[in-house]
């Protein structure tokens, strides 16, 4: 692990133009992505484009719902939402398709809510493993604050909780040029390298991603 | 059998839709659904004129209480406003369904003003038709003194209902006993229904039977049903639904009605419709349809409309 991170840092230094790829999230029909990594997803309107459903490589947490068309008679149906699920998975450099089985009766909807029959597939069609939990809000359901609910969810010990999403991370200052004058270079580069390596391993996924972005865009 | 529609449900970019759960807490859930549809329509027939009609202008209220141990108490009140909007009567709204019930796991029993079991039957995919949907639709599929039992299983759905005649009471009308069963396997859905109907107290009773089958071939769904009322009429439907674009689907169908009485003219009706769902909101759709019959002195009908559901 240490070697790979050293290599990564070295690569960043030598090839500053290397792009750190994201993962893209694609919901299938009937699936709504409500939040990604603690941030609520804005709703697409007829006059605005669909917000980019993207996350950095690594651990990703999404909030999802499925809206089923429940058959009421031979020629009518009503819409019913599934419970609100939190899915946490790991992926890198791929498109993650979020799928749910087609549901048209209450029996299947109850079963879905009980078993979380979600399927996450990468761009090669391979299933991704995930952990899951549910976001539950007591009271009026209109205008739910998913960001606040996720903060509470991520402070629990639920399997799908990602505690680091609640941790404040450092924002690397992109306005400061990273190419410092030679006089600022520390004479003990071995120690600098060790410290970089040490602190990188102490960083959360989000801080690492911020750091990578800073390297990418700051040079 | 709505699965015929769902099987080719058009995909949308956002993929999201939403029902309106208004309140959820301490075991209580209150959901409000709406179905608003308006049509610019000229009916099939002779000397028909174009007008604006409402078909489905409903607000559906559903309340349930979780009683624990997989038991739920539920109630439903649906108001329909289409007749009021079409100027057919003046009292504002029409109570379409009103019932209370209990569910135990996957079995529920309900009492009140609701649809019969045979209302589940049928595969037709038209927006509007000159014909009845099927023989059950012709005989009656809803009542106000109805006891209904629903059992939902993994691959089967069974419904039974009984409408009391309520002799001497304000709600006095006919007596109906209905059964419906359907099952799904390997992309095939099979269903059967039965009804014994006595349309008013002391009147002759009629038996109606029906069977249907639908096959989801992936690129399209094909379906057929046949229903018959003893000594009255036979009817069959053939329909197919297929996607013509990522947001657009098309349905075509034929209905043939064959009356036992020589005084009624047998006829065949066909229809073709197209439905576009907005990529941003799958609950908003635009549609258009043409239809005609082989009856004498009948002109083709057409409609175009818009539908919003929530």
C-alpha cells in the first residue's frame, strides 16, 4: 500500500496533467437518486439539464428511491415510492448503473423494501457489492432535508454509514501556485516525502480526493 | 394486466417519478395520489363533434395504520371530478371509491364502495373505445355494498368479491359474485375471471367467464383476452404494445363483439395510439389515438390529450 501511494504521488508530480477519473451514476427507469456523498441531488427540470450524477473514485454513498406503478385494476395504476435507501459501495473509473426489479404489485414492493433488492452494475455489467440502510423520517414527508438526515445516519454504526462524510475536510487552496520558487524547497526532501506519504495515509477518502484535485488543477 | 403497459415502459433519462406520501410517522401513513387527464376528442360514430373531455380527474386518499404483527388497518376515499368538469351534473364531485379494511400479511379484506374482482380482468390498451372493455365491464364491475378479499402471492394474485343487493336499503341494487386469478411465469401472464350477476332484485342472473394471456417478448408485448356472457354476447381483444423511441410507445388493438341477439349488430373496433413521456418526468405524458368500427354509418374518431399523475 505504501509503495502504491508513493508511486501515485510520484506519478502526480511527474505527470501533472493526468486526470483522476470519476465514477458516473446512472439510474434505471423508476429509480431516483436523491443524494450523493452527503449532498442532495438537484431535480432536473424541463429547462435545465440533468445534474451530473458523479462521484470521486473510492467509497460512494447514494440515497435512492424506486417509484413503482402499482396495478389497481385492468386499466389503472397508482404510483408508490419504495422506502428511502442508503447504498454504499466502492468503485473506480466506471459507470455505475443503479437498477431495481420491475415492480407492479404491493407484494413485490413489500418484498423489495424488506430485502433491498437493488442491483449495482459497473460498465462491464459486473455486480458491485454494497451495504445498505434506510433513511426514515417521522412526520410530514414533503421537503425532506436529505443532507441533514444523512448527517444523522452517518453518525450511527449502521453498515452503510460513512463517518468520514461528516468529518470536515481541508479545502486545498487552488489559488496558490504550486510551483514554488526554488528558495522555498525544503533541503530535506526525504523527510518531506515521508511526511507526504504519512499524512496521505491518514487522510479520509474525501480529503484524498480533494488533494488529488488540487494536484490536478493547481499545476 | 397493466403489466402489458409496463413491459414496454419507456425509459427516461432521470428515471425518477414520485408519489406523494404526505405524512409518515408512528405507524400512520397518508398518501395522496392524483390522476388528471384531458382530451381533445371526436368520438367514433355518426355526426360526432370535437370537444374537450376529461377522463380521470381524480384525487385518491389512502390512510393506513400499522397495527404490528404484520397487520394493517387501511382506508381509501377517491373523489372523481370528470363528470362535473364535463358538465354532466352539478354537485361538484363524485365519490368513486370509499372503503375500509384490514390486511394480514399478504391478505386483505375490505368493505364498502369499491371495484369487483372482475375489474382486474382485461388487456385492452385503448384510451377510449366505442366498445366495452370486455364482458365484465359490460355487466358491471363496481358496487357500494361490496366485500372484497385480495391475496397477493409471489407469482399469483387471487381476488374474490361479493356485492350485496341491500334489499330495501338506500343502496339497493344488484347482487354480484366475482372471482379473479392471475399468474406469471417466463414472461407470460395468464388470468381468468368469473362473475355471477343479478342486475336487480328478482331479475334473471347471468354468468360471465373470461380468460386472458399476455407475452412479453422484450421488444413488444402481445396479449389476448376472451370473455362471454351466457346468452348475451361474446367478446375478444387482441392488443400489442411496443416502444418506438426511448420516450415513446405505441399500442394497437382490435375488439370484436358478437351479440347472441339478432336485434343487436355485431361489430369490430380497432384503435392505434401513441404515448410520449417527458424524459424529465415520466408522470407527464402526451398521447394521441385514432379508432374506428365497422358499424354502418360510423366515422373514424380521434383524440389527443395530456395526462399528469402523482
